[in-house]
C-alpha cells in the first residue's frame, strides 16, 4: 500500500471529484485505498498541474518509503534542530538517497514546511 501515483507508475488517467488527473484506481476506474505516513500525501490522486508537468518531463517524481521518511526526519531534527513536516521529509529522504551523485560544491535546495 502506498500513495505514489506517478513515481510508482501505477497512477492511471481518470476523472474523479470533478477533475482529470492520475489516480490510483482499478481496471474499472474505482479509486483504490492509499497509505502514507504523511496525511497530506495520503490521497488517491495527484494535482492535474503536477501530472501535466510530469508528462512534459519538466519535473521528476520519486517515492520514499515510510522508514526512509522517518530516518530523514530524525536526522534533520538531530543535526539541525528542525522539525520538518512528514510531507517535506519525503523530499529529504529522496535527497539523502541521491547525495552520492553530487560534489561538495553542488547545492540541493529543499523547501521545508513544519514546526
């Protein structure tokens, strides 16, 4: 169970709740159950704007498992004293996973919400 509509490749184009985008749905178009540790990401669909940007290859989506999110959240809290929202911690988990691709001169900027 997850809520990754685009990164997992399981989101299917459909119409629900008055808009067209990618949703987690079965072959009959029935919306599936989702799960995310972050309440703000636990939704069956994705923004139509984000779906369009993905199709135009202007953004890249990644997924993070709950355990990675908790580890990233804890690391930021311990190292920087910042308590990020779990939604933002998904971005942190992906960035931490990709750190080996960058040099010390590179910069990664992540906008973090939280407390």
